[in-house]
């Protein structure tokens, strides 16, 4: 699958869909899209959902995304990385934003893989549309402090999106609709990717009340790959994203994602990237 990196830490533009790149692609950045005109189908991680004028959605750095038009489509795309939201911040604020983005990362990745993120409240849709309009104005004018204003606008939009995800979870729970086991397993893997001890077969078997022999068989049957393959591939995607969109050192990335040390990360990364080292990957990405 082809991939695309962000050239700068923040990009915003309004364009017609025909001018967008070939699809689908894995994009290594967050992206908020608002459909200004037209309708069609968007593809996210091999799921297909309709879109129409006014639709607003968010992609995470790990989503494979694409669009198919039914009618001429015009959109506003806002793309940003963790680096952008960490600018002009003190250490404490930077750490808070980093942790917050990691939470959003697995929440939205889970929803984009298995279900749509729906903005149910009309007032929330109007608020997001207004904030996006302000972002376009700020970006085009580029007056003093415009980057700080853009940071605040993005934070507000993500708060609203996250609230709608949280509310949808509460609604599902209230209606007593059981979530498929594989969904819960994958979300558990994402949430605990930094804790290898919680991803062992024995631990997962106990957590999901399954036999240890059945966990691997069930996971492969539903996903087409082994649990261990899935975990390491997801980790490698996260490593690539950190190398491209953060200022973390290789050692810090290794510590964050549960590798025993920097050498362990290097070996695994080279193995899954055709011999390219993390340092070389970061240099090429930039």
C-alpha cells in the first residue's frame, strides 16, 4: 500500500476531489475533512461509508483512506502532526497534548476500522463547520499568532469529535448491544500496545475468558494473520509515525512502545522495512 508523509507540520487547503492524489493511501498524519459540495463514498481501512455535503470526519495517522465521487466534490482538508500541536508549549503542556493524541489515535482508529464516527448533534456539526471556517481565514491571512489560534481551533474540533465517540460508546452500552469479540480484542491490543505483558496469549486468554489454545486460532480466523504479526505490524506503524511526526529520540520511542531497548527496536524495524534503519527512515521522511 502506498504511503504519504506530511511535508509541513500543518497543511490546509480547499480543492476539488479530482485534484487529490490516487487512492487509497496510508497517510502518516491526522486529517480533518469537511465536504463542501458533492456526494460519494469514502473508504477507510477497507470499510465503505457514504458522504454528502456537510459531512465531517477525522482520519488518524494509521488509516488507509480513499474517496469515490458520485457527483463533483469539493472539500476542505486540514492536516497536522503531533509536532504542530506541540509548538510553543512548555514541557507539561506538551506531554499532556502527546498523551491526549495517543488516546485519540486508538479511539478513532478503532472506529474507522469498524464503524463510522457520527456527529449526532446538529449544534456540534454547526460548531465544527464554524471552527473550520475560522481556520481557513486564519491560515490564509497568517496574521500574528495565527499558529497558536490554529492550535486552539484544532483542539476544540478534536474535543467535539472525541465527545461524539464517547457518547456513541455510552449509547451502545445503554442499548445492551454486545460488541463483537474481535473488535474488543483489537481495541485492547491498541490500548495496551505499550505493555507487552498484557499482550501475551496467557493474559489475553484470561482477560477474554478464552482458552490459551483458542486465542491465536480465533484471531487468525477473523483477521487473516497471527496475533504476533498484527502486534508487530501495528507497532511498526506507530514507530514510523513517531519518526515522521515527533521529535522523540529512538530510545524514547523504544521505551514508549514496549521494546526492551533501542537495539531491539532497530532490529525489528530493519526486519520489517527492508533493512532501513529508524535513523535513515526519519532522515528520508524529512
